[in-house]
């Protein structure tokens, strides 16, 4: 219980401080990046973890506390998914107009990472690890697919594990900076950028949406709506497309490109002994995360406490009185609770994020009774105010992954980041061709 109190107390202070600090805009020649409160929150949490031996006892994060923060993050992200679902429900008629755009932009998620990451990996001397590191963004479904096909002790398994660790540790920061910079160039329509942000990772989608919305505040809700729809497709249909299209394409690309780009290169791989400390062939994802499983009571407590953090951040950062936003936060928590119960009741045959998204969308679907009232109440809760607490817990959990990150080597980290960039950019470019229908 002491660890729980410590984690939530630290998270509340960090999130409130980050909202108070506000955004910082940095000009980079033709474009700019904006360091949003969510990035401050992530960085402050990470620094606390890294300086655990140098800070007073109340601020000292043990390894157990960091794993607990990771578990709370996984649970708290459901609130963000519900908020996005509420935005999607009221916009379903508009989304229907660009339906094919949402589906086809998923092809960007499939091939963009390979197109940008694979050639660089081969030029850097990375061999079969390149397949695992570039066939997807390397979240949990990617680990499962590679583990079943090649085994996690294979070069492909080490590659996807490297992508997983890189994405966990710096994925949100990287995608936030990239999305903000690309958005500032005004090359792509904000809605195309929003669709590109739906990469199939809750924290990375949240970070990208926040950065894009900061550049286009007048379209913030629409950007979040299209990102949510794209993320839902990536989470459900995208998993099967990754298995049946993306992985075979990555294997074929390696077979064709390796003789041209990599045959004469000195091999640089993720060494078996170096990954032994973070990888177990039977269950690699457990070796990386080790997050405790939260029971229903603890999940409900985490949603209520994170909801309180959202209310405070919403007041500090966006000026909405706590009592005005309270009904909206309670509706979001209720949607998450019902979705979670349905998920458990249906024996987990569909991911919980799908059920939560469906229930939230139903609440604001135009033909649902009181949909307009629900939309008005939940509209007082800024989705940007919801992102900061999520990335606060991400920051508090990251220090435990630093040793594994150091062992990866700069080559595989660079390739992993390029794969993530390729997913976002390719999906955005495809989506750009469809926004004229809106």
C-alpha cells in the first residue's frame, strides 16, 4: 500500500507541476517543436527514477514502484481510450465519409516502418534482427507474432525485443517531437496527421495527438477523433494485417535487399549475452515489463485517482472548474468500468480497448438517447489534460528499462526510431489523399 500511495502522490505533484509549467515552443528553422506538459511529466518522472539514490526517501522510486507505475499506466490508458471513443461516437457520420482513408492508411503502418527502417538497418550491418525491428512498431502483438513464428531466442526475436524496449523507453517522446515538427511544416492536413497518429500504441498515439493538437488547437477534437478511429483499426484489424502482410513483406524485403545493401557490411547484431538479462525465450514481454496484474478493485481505484488528477490538470492547464468537469470524468470512468466488465465476461476474446471504445462511441452516437448531453458533459474534459497523467506514470516506470536500453547499441535504437517514424509518415501521406472528401 505504501508504494501505491507514493506513486499516486508523486504522479499528482508531477502532473500538476507540468500543467503549471505549460508548453515551450522551440523554433527549428523551417518548423518548430513544442514541449508540452505531457513531455515535462514524462521527463520529470524519468529523472526521479534515474536519481533514486540521490533524492530524499519520499521521492525514491524502488524497482517495485516502477513496475507498479507501469501497471497503473496500462490501466489508466483505458480512460484516454474512452475519451477518444466519446469523440468518435458523435463524429461517426463524418468518419464514414473518409472510411476508406482510415482503412487504407493502415497500409502505411504496415509498410512505412519497413521502407524507412530496413535499408538503414542493412547499411548499418544489422542482419536478421532487422526483420523483427522493422516489420511493425513492436508492441505486444508484435512480440507475440515474432515469438510464435521465429521464437524469441532468434535474431528476429532479438530485433522485435529491441524495438519493444526502444518504443517503451523513448517512443512517446520521439513521436511527440516528430509529429509536432511535421505538423508545423503545414505540409499535411491536420486530420491526415491525426490518422497517422493512430499507430496502435496508446501512449504513442496520445503523445502524437497532443503534439498535433498543440499546433492546430482549432481542430484539436477532430484530430483526436480521427486518431482514435485509426488507432482502433490498428489495434484490431491491424494485428492480422501485420501477421499476414507486414511480416511476409519484411522477410521478402530482407531477402532482396540484404545482398545489395548488407552483404559486404560487417555484422552488428544485438548480442545474445547482452539480451539475456532482459529476454526469456518463453516470455520476452514479461522479462521487459514485469508489471504486476491489477485486480478489479485496484483498477477501479486507479481510474478514480487518475480521474482526480485529470480534474486538477484540467483546472490548472485549461481553466475548467473541477465541479464543471466532474460529471464528464465520472461518465468516462463508468464507460471504462462497463467495458472492462464486458471484456472479462466475454472471456477476453476481444481486447479491452475495443469494448471500451465501442461503449464510449455508443454513448455519443447521434441516435443514442441523451447523446448530446453526454457529449456536452464529457466535452468539458480536455483530452490533453488526460494525456499528462498517462505520461506521468510512463515516466515513473521508465528507469527500470534503462539498463536494457544501454545494451541495445545505437544502431538498433536508430533503426527502431526510424521504423516508428516510417509508420507515422507513411500513414499520414496515404491519409492525405483522402482528406479532400471531408
